[in-house]
């Protein structure tokens, strides 16, 4: 394959402007070239053509598979379409970047991984929020040893209210309430704690928002082999909020209130994050507390890594196997919520 690699974005949705973001990231990567955007809704391809004048647009996905100038497709469609579109893309000989949530269950994730291997094509999951400025700062602090050995992580997001309409509310299309933000949170926790998972406990609640089939609140408590615990909650029923991140180490802790500082890629593809977190450390001279600014978000790095993999043999930024591990935890949490027992995650 030679540079620039011909790319297509499939799904140019209005909700988060995320087909635009994928297109803009591709356009900003010298080794990649945006050839086409496809969406089954003609209004959305008209919007894409307005933003990227030189592209072809398609409203029929098989046209993408037949376009020989396209080697890489980026799938930015509703969750329930991720597996079938990925399988079709591999059958057509394309490389695939698929948005999170990778798919609805582990069985589909395995089918996607195996199809990629059979066709000798790349499968990468778009866990781009590893590049958020707050997460980059948190990872840097944890890896520096400043708070000692991390043994407890809490991640919490959401609010109080029914989510807006559409497929995101329908469990058979979305995967459930955990599948929008949850994959980011699980990905962060796994990236921070490179340990085997020994069990997952889940607590799912359905009390109030009966107009949607998604759960009202979902929580997963993940136990790692070294005893570290990650406690991840997404809520539509959080009348009282928690900080986004609370991390405890043997010699200190990190509190990140969150609050939107990292949200921005709907309008820009890299950017200052504009927030800070509280770092507390304990040393021989007692307690120290400081505000530490977030780092810059470098979402675009993900796309250069994709190009480096395809052109120069570098690692896949987030492999299908890693994406499946994330889905496995969400699935185990739901199983545990039903069984009342701690469940094994299928991929440790
Ligand atoms: N990584 C992130 O930070 C982040 C942020 C926002 C959204 N997302 C992900 O992006 C994906 C899309 O979300 P969204 O908010 O843009 O949804 P959306 O509903 O706004 O857009 C989906 C688009 O896909 C189109 N579509 C549906 N089925 C299709 C098909 N079979 N072929 C072609 N087009 C099809 C629809 O017409 C629509 O325009 C989801 O996986 C979501 O989780 C990720």
C-alpha cells in the first residue's frame, strides 16, 4: 500500500458531528486521503459534500466496497451496525476503523476479529479518548509513581434525565446504557491497570425512564489480579453527582471533577483541554495538594498511528482483541447484575 491511503467514512451523523470529525482527522493526516463519505441519509451526504468539496458521496454502502480507490473505511454508524458493516468491509478487502462501542457482544467481536485475520486486513477500534488531555495527565502522574501503587479507581458520569431520542435509547440497537460512555471508561481503566481481570460485578437499575429500553443506571466493579479495583458508573438517575475520576494510590490520590473540558472534537480535531485536576501526595513532610492543568488532547495521534501501522508496520493503535476485552467487561457486568454473583470476564 502506498501513501496517501484512500479512505471512506461510513456514517456522517448529526448527533455528535462525528462523521465530520473522522473525515477531518483523515484529511489532516498526510498519509491518509478522504475519498468518500457514505450515509444512507442523503441529507447527511449533502452536509458532507458541503464540508469536504472534493469527495465522492454514496448513499448505498456496497458502492463503498466496490470503490477501488478506497483501502480503509471508518465506520461511524449506530452500534448494532458495527459488526455487519465490518464483516462486509473485510469481505470487500478493506481495512477497518470501527467506532466504539465495537459491537453489541463478545460473539460479534470475535466474528469481526476472525474475519479481519482471514482477509489479512487491519481491525482497529476508535478508543480515541485515550488521547483526552485529562487522561493523558492522569496516566503521566500514575506512571511517574507520584501517588504510589494505585489500588482503587472510581469513574462516574451521566446525570439525571432521560437521554434524547433515537437509537441510543433502544437497547437492541445501542447495547444498553453502558455502551455509549462505558467503552471509554473501561478502556481508560484497562490502559491504566495492565493486569489480568479476575472478576466483574454488575449493578443495573431500571426504575424511572420507561420510555426507553436502555437501563437507567449501570455500574461495573472490576477486580484485577493484584487487588486493584475499578468502579465504573454511568447514570441517568444521578440526582447527586460524583467527580469524573477519583484515584487512590498508596502515597496519594487524584480527583478530576470532569465537566466537559475535553469535549470539543465535534468542532475541532485537536485542542487545548482547558481544565485541571487535584493531585494530593503524602511525603515525609506531610500532605501536599496542587491543581495540575490537563495536558493538550491529541486525538489526531490515533490517525497517524493507523497510517504508521498500514504503511510502516507499527502497532495497531487499539486492536480488535483489546476492543473485545472492553465489550467482555460490559457483558460480564450485565450477566452479574442478573445472577447476583461476580462473573468472569471472558478475556482476562
Ligand atoms: N469516540 C467518541 O468519542 C464518540 C463520540 C460520539 C459518537 N461516537 C460513536 O459514533 C458512532 C455514531 O454515533 P453518532 O452520534 O454519530 O450517531 P448518529 O445517529 O448521529 O449518526 C449515525 C449516522 O449513521 C447513518 N447510518 C445508519 N445506519 C447506516 C448504515 N447501515 N450505513 C451507512 N450509514 C448509516 C445514519 O443515517 C446517521 O447519519 C457511535 O458508535 C457512537 O458511539 C463516538
